C-alpha cells in the first residue's frame, strides 16, 4: 500500500503547531483587523482551543461590550480586560484573540508579552473602515466622524502594536489565506530564533 500523501496544507499546520509548542498565540491589532475571525480559523488549523477575550468578558459579565462601556465606562472595561486576559494566558497552547485596546493598556500588554507569541494583524485604514462600518458594536466608534476616530486610533496605537513579536499584513483576501499567513509567520519566527 502507498503512503498517504501529506498535502501542503497539512504540512503548514503541522510545522506551525510544532513551532508554537506549548505557547499561546495572541492576536492583537485595531478593530476590524480580523483578530476574532482569523484567530478562530488559526486555532482550528492548529487543533488547539480558541478564545476571544471580548466574548469571554461578555460571558463573565453577562453584558455586551457596548453595555459594559455604557454602564461602567472604558476604565472599568480595561480593568476587567486585564484580569480576563491574564487568566486566559495562564495555560497554553491556545489562540487568544484580544480586543483592539488590550495591547495598548500597559498592564495587559505586559501579560500578553509574557503569555506567549503575539501577532499584530496590521491593516490600512480603508480595509479597517470597510469592515467596521457595517456594524455598530464598537463603542469607541460611536462618534460624529467614526472614520476620523479610527484614523486617530491608528496614529496613536500603531507604534505600540509594533511591539508585538510578529506582524502580518491583513489585506483584502479570504480569511483562510490570512490564517495561513499567520501560520507561516509562526514557522518563520521559529526558524529565525533557532538560527540565532
Ligand atoms: N480577511 C478578511 N476578509 C474579509 N472579511 C474579513 C476578513 N477579516 C475579517 N473580516 C470581516 O471583518 C469584520 C471584522 O472582523 P473581526 O474578526 O471581528 O475583527 P477584529 O476582531 O479584529 O475587530 C467581520 O465582519 C469579519 O467577517
Ligand atoms: O479597540 C478597542 O479599544 C476595542 C476593540 C473591540 O474589539 P475588536 O478589536 O475585536 O473590535 C472591543 O474590545 C472594544 O469595543 C474596544
Ligand atoms: Mg474582535
């Protein structure tokens, strides 16, 4: 009998899974970058659990993100986010997609840096705007000029997201392709650290 063929996709998954080891993979980046949707696919490819920190915050608080912002304000939301992210990163391997402000908060960023391999999904303004303007679930964008607000957030936050371990450009391609690019970045990072 002939050996089963190992497809390119299988080998990508296996190599990325081996490169990750017991570490967590943490997706960071601005609203609309694809952290939640691409993270879910990456986890399923790797065969490890996926957790979205916003969904976990909603689960434990029994409130939606807009309700939390309205009832307690952004500062309280950030405090809760820090606690949830810290807990989610205690064991691994997992794929954890964070909300866009998590890596910007110093305490949460420290947890993420210690808690695994961070990946910045970086996108340009038009890609992000195209994706976020279809829904009104993001309290920070409830302003008179949400596209300008998004641009201001980009300017303020991009130097901080740049501290992530890896950067993957989030483009207008299928989410599955973005997920493959994340897997490839994990493999590349491992090769580089083995070579140095
Ligand atoms: N590569 C992509 N191609 C097309 N649509 C995407 C892509 N990535 C994300 N989206 C869509 O953009 C929106 C925002 O994605 P989401 O994963 O919620 O981003 P984030 O969690 O970073 O805010 C969702 O409607 C999602 O389906
Ligand atoms: O950028 C931010 O500060 C936020 C991003 C949101 O998550 P997504 O980035 O998944 O949209 C959510 O956590 C909250 O609305 C605040
Ligand atoms: Mg999200």
